């Protein structure tokens, strides 16, 4: 979800996002930007004129420009903002929105060729803000742009400077809240930072200590909830962040889904909101709803391309068994995308589509070989794909189909597929562990929780304490959630702790982060 972005380089590995995770961060990057929402909040007063803008509010022209940014119409946004930037070159509102435009453009494209120009522009905006009169909005814009600069530097592997600017931006945002406690936008961004830092597992506390940073995830949620509850320019983005955190880390998806549906109904021409609706439905295994939202997304030359949407669609089509269409979407993603992340994952999904779809052996082998092309494995999907390649153990076609079907919410079909799986003495240990796990997830998706519990327990029995696969720790995590929902705190604690104690597996960072947060919530 990793909408939380990487506060320091390791956060890309800990928080799957969102947020952040470079491609997925792009989906919510505009929300992190600290600019206005385009949906009027309940009770918000009428828009002020340029001459009557209250301290801390965006100007009407900046607000109009950002309404276009939020729709991912970056070209029109630049044109709307150009006169204000020319007439008031040190005003915080247009400088903040201008930075949002460039920041969004870079993260959406992942184009390294644009990095140097953006870095220079960000530094120039910070210099211009130093010449502006002190105000809550001036100090807030400076802290936001500093955070943007740090995130861009980390994305393109400038780790030392990126870490420095993220630390500086975080400290600046703390100061904004200290000096302007009623300025709610700062509580929104500070809350996100506090949650991201505070939810790091204990294994990363040495890094926080080295950087002199401390934060509480619960305090972050309080600040974010405060920003979400009251009308201001940034209320809607605060609501979205809060709901996404609750969905991704606390197994409370209803709020996020209802909010995305409401916003989409209000703004069917908003590509970012369409992205959110697709993404949330995909994570919640609502494959058909996610595909419907993808097909209904707004398109046209005014919208900035979002190649990652094609990669998401390829996954959804793979879940459904539409292998040819899945292949076409992933090939289009690889053609259009300028970034380095998710390429291994796309190659792995192309391999699965070719293999399960009965493509010629040469095509299957070609896609499998693409997994091993040079590239980063910072995000867990790429790491999983690379691990599969190096492990060099053939996947079981029955279990693979069942996994994809449950990922898309096709749970009855998954159970039907699993009926043809028969274990023998020659069956791989990995497959013997995965089979009950796949049954558990299908039963869980159908709401048959007693059956799901039985097969989650069976997964861990077959795996033992040291199996190097994610099935058993994920089973323990899910049992923790089930016990927590049933009000059985001691039992939930047992299974969350059990999830943490498993050795390395492909999704250990995200599993441990979720289990750690769940344990803190139990306290």
C-alpha cells in the first residue's frame, strides 16, 4: 500500500504502497503532496477571492490548478498556475502546487531523465520561499517541498542526500505543528510521517536511533484523524490516507472502499480517484469491481499517462484467466513505463500468462528469462519474482491457478481447482505447505471462517517452524486477525507473535510490519 513512501531507503522494503513502492506511490502521490482536495468538504465556506484569502489557505487560482493536478491533468494545471507564478514568484501557494505538479510527473513516469531538472526546480522553490513572509502556509510549503525533494532523491538512489532531506522535512513539519498547532494540514503530513516511522519493526530501530528520530504510530494516527475530521483545504486527502492505513494495516477496508466509491461518484473524471478505486478493490480481492473501474477510468490527451495502471489490469486479467489480455496489458506497461521497479514482476506475470495459457514453450522460456534481467528488487513483488527464478523449482499449475483465483476473489473456482490436487510422496514440501494455505484463503474469502482456521492451522503444522516460505507466517498473521475480530486478544497476540518468529521469507518485511502494528493495537 506503499502510499506511505520510503521515509528512509528501507521503508520501500517495509511498507508495501500505497505507498509507498514507487509505482504504487504514484497512485497516491498527489495526496502526499500537501495540496488541496478537489471535493468540497462538508461545511467549508464559500471560496474566497484573491484579496480575501485567509492565512493558511490556498489562493483560488492555486486551488483551481490543483483540482487539475488531482485529476492527473498536469498540463492544464501548469497553464492555470503560470500567471500566478509570474505575478507572485515567492508566494507559498503557487510554489507548493507547482512542486506538486513536477513531483507527480516524476513519480508517475519514473523517468530518470527528468530528475536533474526537477531537483533544481525544487531547490529554487525552497530559495524563493525563504524570501516570503513567515506564515503557517509558507513554513508548511517549505517542509512539504523538502520532503518531496528527499523522496525523489531516494527514488533515484541518492541515499545520503535523500535521507538528509527527509529528516530535515520531518523536523520542519514538527516545528510547523509546534508553532501553528491549529494548522491542520501540517498535522496531516506529520501524522503520515509519524505513522511511517513508528510502524517500523524493531530491526530498523538502529537506523532511527542513528538519525536521531523517534515517532509513535498511534500519535501519527491521532494527528491524521484530527486533520481528517475538520474542514480545511486538505481534509479529503487526510481522510484518504487515514482510511488507507486502516485498510492496509488494520484490516478495516470498508471505510477506504466507501470513501473511494463516494469520491468516484462525485468526480468520475478524476483519474487519481479511479486509481484508488481500482487499487482498493484489487487489494480486497474484488477482481470484477476493480476491472470495471479500470475500464471506466477517464482517458484522453489531457491526462498524464499512468503506465502502472496497465500492470494492475494485467494482474486482474490474470486472476480471471484472461491470459491473452493479461499479456497485452503487461507488454504495454513495459513499453510505456520509464522506471525500473515492477519490471521483474511484469516478466513473472507474463511468464505465468504464457505458461497457464498454453503458449509455445519458446515464449514461456523467453518471459521467464526476462525475470533475471538486471534491475532492482527493492519492492517485494520484484523480490518474489527474482527469488522464484533463482530457486529454479517448477510451480505447481493447480496451486498457481488457485492462488490467482483467490487473489481475484474467485473463491469457489479456486476450491474447484484445488479438488484436482493430490499429494504424493514425491510432492514438493513447498507444495504440501501451499495446498492447505490456498484452501484457507478461499474459505476465508467465502466467509467460512471455521474451515479457514482449520486450514491455516494445517499450513503451519505441515511447514513446521523453519520453512523458508511465506505460507505459514501469513497463515499465522491471518489467524491473528481472525482472533482479534472475535475479541480473543490473548489468542490474537499468540498468532501475531508467531508470525514474527518465522525465518526469512519473500514477504517477511510487510508481514512483520503488519504483525508489529497489530500487537501494538492490542496493547
